[in-house]
C-alpha cells in the first residue's frame, strides 16, 4: 500500500513542481510575488471547458486556453507589475496589486460560470492497471503532461542561452542588466511563460480532479511552499520541493483524511522556514544579498 | 431601524478587526494574511467557552482575546526569522492551517466543544447562548450594538493613546529601522511580538462579538477571502491610522448596500463587492499607496 501512496504522491508532486517553476520564473528575476498566477490557474480550465462546450475539438480547446492563460499573465505583468517595477515599488505593493487582480479574475469567473466545481474532458475516467497500481487515464495524462512540461522547463533553463540569461538575471539582476541583458523584455517573457505553464498544469489537473474558482490559490500556495522548502534559488529546488510536498500530501491523506493535505504542506513549510530559511538545497548567497 | 442597528453592529465588528490589523501592518510593518484566522479563533473560543462553561459573555470575550494572543506567538516566532515575502508566506500557511483545523476538527461520536469534536467541522457551532453581562441579558440587537460601541470606544482610545506613547514610537522605530532601534538597546522582536499579540487579540474580540451577535460560527469566517477583505479595509483606508481602519471598514460594509440600490443582491452582490475590492486594491497601490486617510506607505 505504501508504494501506491508514494507513487500517487510523486505523480501529484510533478504538477506541484511544474507550477512551482511557473512561480519562480517570475519571482527570481523580477522579485514579484506573483499571486495573480492563481487566477490564471483558476481561469484556464473554464476557458477550455467553455470552448469544448461550444463544439471546439478538445485539443484545440486546450491549446487556445493555454495560449489565453499566457496572454492573460502577460497582460497582468504589463499592466500591473511592470509599472510598479519601474517605480521601484516595495514587494508588498506587488503582492497587493496581484491580490487585487486575483480577486477580480476569480470573482469574474464566479459571475460568468457560477461557483460549483466542474469536470473537464468527460470520458477519461476509466481505470487502467500499471505496475500493480490502479490509475485513471486522466491521471496518467495529467502526469505525462506535467512530466513533459517539467523536462521542457529544465531543458530550457539548463541547456539553452535563454535559460542561461534567466538564471543569470535570477541570481543577480543588477549585474545582468549591466551586462546588457534587457530585463524588461525578460520580465515580459517570464510573465508569459509563467501563465503558459500555470494554464498547462491547471488543465492537466482539471482533467483528472475537476476544477473550481478557488482551486488556483490552493495550488499556488503548495507550489510556493515547494519553492521555499527546497530552495528557491536552486535550479532543481522546485522539482525536489514539489516531489517532497506531493509525497507529504499523499501520506497525510492516507494516514489522516484528504482535508489534512493542506495543513501537512504548511507544517513542512513552517518547519523548513524555521530550520533552514534558505531551503533544503540552499546555495551560498553573496553577502550583499543576505537578509 | 433594526437593519441600521445590524449594519452598525457589523461596522463595529469590522472596525475592531481592522484596528488590530492596522497595528500589525501599519505600526509593526508586517503584512499579515492570517488575520481572519484570529477572527475565527476568537469567534470559536467565545462560542465554546460560553456553551461549554456557561460563563458570562464578557469572560468569554476575554478568554477569546487571551487564546488569540497566545496563538499569535506562532506569527511572532515566524517574524523573528522571516521577513518580507517569507513572512507573508508563513501567514498564508498559518491561515490555511487554522482553516483546516476548524474545518476538520470533527467527530460525530462526541459533543461539540470536546477535544474530539472541538469545532464541529464544516457544520459549525449553532445555538450559542444569548450574551449576558453580569446576568444582564444583552440578546437584543440594539444592546449588542451598544456594547460593541463601548468596545470600539475603548479600543480607539487605548490604541490612540498607545500610538502616541513612547511604546508606540518604539514600535514604529523598530518598523522603520530595526538595526538602529536595536543599537539603542530596544528589543525589536519583543516589541513586534507584543504589537502582533494585541492586534490578533483585537481580531479575536471582533470574532467574539460576531459569535455573540450571529449566534452561529462556521469555518467560512476564517477563510482566506476574509483575510484579503480585512487587509483591503486597512489598505483602502490607510495602514497607519485608526480613521483609515474605520473608513475602510465602512466602505466595504456599505458597498453591498450600494450594489443593492442597483438591483444587485445575493451571490452577485458578494462577487460584485469582491471585484470592486480587487479593482480598488490595484488602484490604491498605483494612485495613493498610503491609503485614503493614511500617511505611511508599506515599505517591506
């Protein structure tokens, strides 16, 4: 039984890890604690669901919804955060503006689609057996989609020139700008990529577990916890943190009841921040950046 | 008339909560997203104490404030090491843990308020007895409103006095330049912990007043949306001043009434209010970061 719990935890952990990268891609180079990402996460499955309901094929509905997620996120970055970055606003101003955007988008979702939960892509619920485990097709599709996305993110960050630029700007934005890197362009790319990843993960999860207007904030908080638990400045941190949080949530749901998943996540986060504020995969911080 | 009394009572409840948050956000400089958790701690504590022990309501209110003050140590201990984003994340975590605790602390084999079934889970606690003060029943809405006005007046006078006292200046000094304050021998962490404890106790007092007035509490009062709403009150009005807390609470309380004038009510009014709150938060950050009646802008 325990191996099943571990596998389910790791599969969910992949989704948390992918969303965690969506958060850190914006957070590290710009310093923006991007709460608005939760709204993109909530909105995307509704867009896909509406387009599928309007007789668009499932593949097109998902594709357009993911692009719309990226466009919305890019818009939030351009309208809200870029002007605040130009004014050198404090982090709390970004959080408040982002919270405001989150409220507007999620409440608009409630007004348009009502607040009850919905299921995306009906008919993928039948169960198959793999390695002695019972997995639904939707669960497998979600896991494969998340694993593919994670591989793409890590590949881009580790192997490409744009990945190198993102990592350089994350580590030392001032130095990166002095070296000729266009931080404004990078920030726009970061917001759009972040929305793309969040929409992708959200639709993958929605096809497995359904979705509702409040699902974004819960998912984002787990993703942020993953980034902080394992070390937000490490390239592999969100992956390690996501898998750890996924397993912890699965064990909490198995030993207690599913509603205890969230407190278990935050108990780990609180412990990590108290014991190792830099995260499990802490990297040495230059003295001028130490808190 | 009774509807006006109802609105005034809710304004008093919101003011107590917003005043507490003003102390934490404006004076201590800690952005707190867990305030509704302390509001719900106060409401549940008052409900459980008045049902379980059958005590006078004032004692239940004081017990609620003490319990929330103690629970605030979780926040203060976090503030000891974490700053900025990390602190905000910890408050989010605490918010979620408190919400999960109130939502899940349930067993159908034990009575409400026992260790096995402390909060009655998602069903909440109903049948909270009408408030009494020294065996004088104040179950009438007007009486509760008068008692609420008394609490508001005491809170206002005490906080105004505290803010202009040496302690208030020390809190602001620790907020503005902690290292300088520490070099002068001030214990910044302790000062901040006291400020946070008082702020959380005020939220609990608001919660206890809510429990006594509505006579029913459930986990939704401690949800994240509520925390964002309380924070919006303080940000809209201005983070440092009590007039800001009162203005913010009044605006957000009267907004659904205003929407009702335009024929929007029920769930649509709640969503409409939240949309207006969201837009206001964005606008205030750009146009007037110190809030409508404030003078201090958040820096961390």
